[in-house]
């Protein structure tokens, strides 16, 4: 039955049917063919999956990200990052990466990163003499960080499906996000030094001070968001609501880039984005139950652990599987389908569930920037006007670096789990 669902799902997707519809249709067909449940019970399950206070955080983080994109936050962050690292060799490449790290702490969306601040950074690099494929490769690679660093929307979804603490999961994304960012900045420095590309911007402490003060209202977003969650003043969902309110005030009354007349269009955009994600979540719920009834997670677990019971080998195998899955499937759908299947496999060999959540989010983030279904990749193609071949060529070295980074996390999971346990003992 599980194989039937997956095959029907993949066939429908290849025919161009939307992910959520394909997944729901595959589940309904399985129910009719195998008669293991009823359509009425599937509908009740779909309703109950959305009757969740936790999942309210998803549209709220989406809304906060769009408000930042439209409200002038991107330019302020870019100016600040330029004054911090623009004087180093490969300056604007560093600015691109650091900007993504800071913007990731506000938007939670890789697509928002590429379309707004990413386009700003890439165009600045190209004007300064960086090859266009390199500039957009840097932009796409660094956009992945928005999927890892809180308030990552994908991390919220993954934590909810895995039933681990959302606060812990969001915090756990900080260290790997920063580590990946540092790895990228080191490569950028070496590459630009070797090829003598990109000019350095003279360091100016006075200008840095001014840009810091100007960008301070924007920089306070992650401070308020994470500080409130980790001190226990509000939950993750309440943090998302506070983030929306604060961003609205900053965009409308401090930067004055956002007008009341802009809000209806923003709300419509958020409704469409949220509907896409949550519709997948709704239709994935019956599929997950059918997988469980069929014993599919246990079969996958036995197949993987039959190769080796070493947690490093098991995680490497899961890593390869998720990389392939991410290339052909929407990341949200992949989490809802494969988290219940792969998490028991990982925990059976001693892998920390929280580490696995972060690991899976990072692994699936590769699919956002790789063909054939990478939404960030297509956003970059639309914004840049470059062909897929040129952008992909510039992206390859960055993908290799990110693969190496994820391998380091597999070998040293303590880099993720130890800081979380220190902040959240017990």
C-alpha cells in the first residue's frame, strides 16, 4: 500500500498536478483500493491536523517575512553588512552571505531572501565586477541559511511533525546556520583572492556606526523574537505574532516604506503562500497514517539498519536519500511524508530526535536551490534573467561546500545538541 501511494503520488506530480492534490489523491485511491480506512475518517484527520495552535506560527512568520521584504528592511541590512565586512577581500561576497545570515533571523523564508535582499546583493556584486554566475551562486547558497536559522518556517513544520519542542528546534538551527555561513565566507575569500575579483570598500568606523543605528530597529527583530521565546515570556506562536506587530510598526512608522494601501496585497500574497504549505500539510496527514498502518516506517528502518547499525553510516544513507528526495519533491511535503518514516530509523540507532529535525531541514534545503523543482533556483532565474545552466554552473562549488558542512554535522552532532542542552537543560 505504501509503495502504491508513493508511485501514484510521483506519477501525478510528473503529470503536472499540484503536490497537495497529488498526495491527497494518492491517499484516497489507496483507501478505496486497499479498504484499510474510510474517506470520512481521512477527512476528520485532515481537519484535526490544522486545528493546532502551533501551526498558527506558519502564516504569521510568512507575514513577518513579507512585511520585512516590502518595508525597507533589506536595504538597511545590506548597508550595515557592507560596512562590517566590505573591506575584506571578496567584500561584496561576504556582504551577500552576512546579509543572508541576518535576514534569515527575520524572514524565515529562503524564497524571500532570494527575491528581495538576494537580488540586491547579487546585482551589487555584478556591478563591482564579479561574474554573474558566481554572484547568483553565492546568493542561492546563502539563501539556504534562511531555512536553517530561526525563525525558519520549514523548521517550525519539521518540529511540529516530529513532535519535538519548537523553541529548541528553532534555537538548534542557529549554530549550523552560522557554521555554514562561515564556511561560505572562507571559500569566498580564497576564491576572490585567487582570481583577483571584487574590490574592497575602505573601512569607515563612523559610517559603520551610522548604518548600525539606522539598521538597529531591523536588527532587534531576532533579538525580540528569540529572547522572548528562550526566556519563557511567550511561546513560538506568540513570538510570531509579536514579530508581525513589531515589523509592521518598524516598516510603517520608522522606515516609512510601507503604506496602509500596501497591506491588502501583502495579505493576499501571504494567504497564497500559506495555503500552499498548509494544503500540503492537510493532505499529508492521511498518507502518514496509511504508512503507519502498513508498517512502512519499520520496513524502511529494517532496510537501512540492515546495511549498518552505525549511526554515522545510517545518517549518511539517510542524507543521500533526502538529497534525492529534495531534488524531486517539495520540502514541506517531504517532511510530512518522510519524517514519520525516517525519524524512528534514526532514533533506533541512537540519533537525537532534535538533531535529526535540524539535519533533515538542512538536507531538504538543498532541494530549494537545485533542479528540477528548486523554487529558489527558479526565483533567481526570473530575477536575474540568466539561464539555468549558467546559474547552476556558478552554484556547483557552493553545493559541494554545503555537502561538506552537513557531513561535519553528521560526524559531530554535538555541535548542534550541546548548545541546545546548555540553554534548555532537562
